[in-house]
């Protein structure tokens, strides 16, 4: 049985979505990042980097951090959500790396400087909000030509991007000017596995707030 340490956050939601898509049983454990539980000694023993999500097993023999690595592990281990076709597979990796190195940090830093920074720093807001919007526009161009971010098939790259686009309000972002991202987002949100994962995480967060 898998155990997932998570909260109702953009990076966390990716893991239960993948597990629901794969039809695999798992237990969710709340780590309230708003209360700083990710920096507790107990949690740091699981992930020295002090961040959710974390995937582990009953005996904790195998513990994995970093949402993109977890998505790839689950896809490879269970043989779904990652094409065997070399081109589609390469496009999936490309979008996962774009997500982890570009879109995710831009959204996170934009939200931080808009909502949490102890002083207003216009240049930081402009830089990170500008970059987040640029990433959204890049995704919109990709999705103008194909149904999913890596091509014709839904993959772990869609799950990765979905996490932050689901939580876009944190960075004051909308999909008003990116109709193709909006169409894709609505299609992913409508998937039963995605709805189940969001429901479970939101319940977990409300019970541990
Ligand atoms: N690159 C990591 C980022 C993980 C991350 O930043 N998680 C956030 C929640 S979405 C977190 O734990 N924040 C609390 C903190 O950084 O102290 C991943 O993709 O898993």
C-alpha cells in the first residue's frame, strides 16, 4: 500500500490524481504546510527538503520526493500515463521539465511576492508574474495544436501542469486570455479520477486545518 504525505497544494494534488487514474489504493496523510508541519523532525526524516508531496510504502523501504519523479515512477511501475512511443515519451519529459523548472517556480514565486512577502517588491512581482503569464501563453500555443500537453494522449505531464493551474489563484492568474488552456483545464477537471483526488485532498485539508 502506498502512503502519500500531502496537503491541498498544487504539487501535492498531482500524486493522488495519478494514483486515482491508475486505480491504486493509497492512504493520505496530512502535512499542514500553513502551520509549518513540513519542517517538523518527523516529516524531515521522510523528506529532508521539507516539502510535500512524499510517496512511501508501508515499511518505508522506498520513499520518493519531488512530484515529477513520483509521477514518472508511478507511470513506469504501473505501465500507464506515459507513452511507449519515443516521440510522445520525449514530449512528456519535455513538458515535465518545463513544469518543474519553469511554470511551477514562476507560479510559486509570483504567489509568494503577491501574498506573503513581508514588503511589497514591485520588481519581483513584475518579474515572476510576468514569467508565470509567459508560461501560460506558451502552454496555450501548444494546446492550440493538440488536445494534451505532450500530444494526443493524456499523460503525467498533464497531471503536473494541472496541479499549478488548479491553484492559479494563488498567483492571481486567470485563464481569460488563454482559451486553449481553459479548454484543456476543463477537460482534465472533468475526469472522474481528478475529481476524486481533489475531493480527498480538500477533505484532508479541512479535517486538519
Ligand atoms: N519541486 C517540488 C516542490 C514541492 C513544493 O514546493 N511543495 C510545497 C507545497 S505545493 C511545499 O511543501 N511548501 C512548503 C515549504 O516549502 O516550506 C515538487 O515538485 O515536489
